[in-house]
């Protein structure tokens, strides 16, 4: 194993977390794509539950990559030429965290709209729009992470099921 290459255990953990994050992204996409008519509050609850799972998995991802013994630090120690890519991924984390937080707020607003008896259609459209924006950003981030690992270690980290 070349110096600085992630140990087998670390790669196993990275692959596992990557697969979990993909499952959470897919769960949110399914929740957003579910039919709304006649079940608005169930739809909002489904989206909220999927978003909660995604939020937890994304938090774990950030800890695994940016933490004290994180993947990005390992990459930079062995391949300083990849500093720009690591900085981009770190900025992505900030953006994605903000998008997740905003979506939680919008989902809460949609639930409040229903509780007041107001029309939810505009609120549900906003949840879907913001949710699909979040999903697209997460997919791009995962692609950049794969590129970083490949460039740094020539390793396919998988998690694509």
C-alpha cells in the first residue's frame, strides 16, 4: 500500500458511509416524488423523515471527511496538489448544510400551512423545488469526492449500488 493511502478499515468505513448517504439521498428523492393529493400531511411527514435521515448521514459524512483524522487531511498530507479540490469539497459542505437547514424550515412552513387550513400547493411545490436542488447538489458533491479519491489514491470508493 503506498504511503498515505487510507488503510483498509478506513476505506471500508468510507464506502459504508458513502452508501448510507446515497440511500438517504434516494429516500429523499422518493419522498419528494410521492403523490401528494389527499395526503398532504403524510407527504410532508415522509419528506421530513427522509430529510432527517439525510441530515444525520450528511453530518456523519462531514465528520468522516473533515474531522481530526478525516479523509481530507490524509489526502492533503500525501497529495498537497489536491488542495483546491479539498477546499471545494469543504465549501460544498457549508453550502449543503445550509440547503438542508433551509429545506427543514420550508418543510416546517408547509406543515404549518396545513395546520392553519391554508392551501398547501404552493408550499409543497417549494419543498419539491428546494429538495430537488439539494439532491442535485449532493450528487455533484459525491462525484467530486469520487474524483478526489481517484486522483489522490487511484481508488474507486464505490457506494453506487
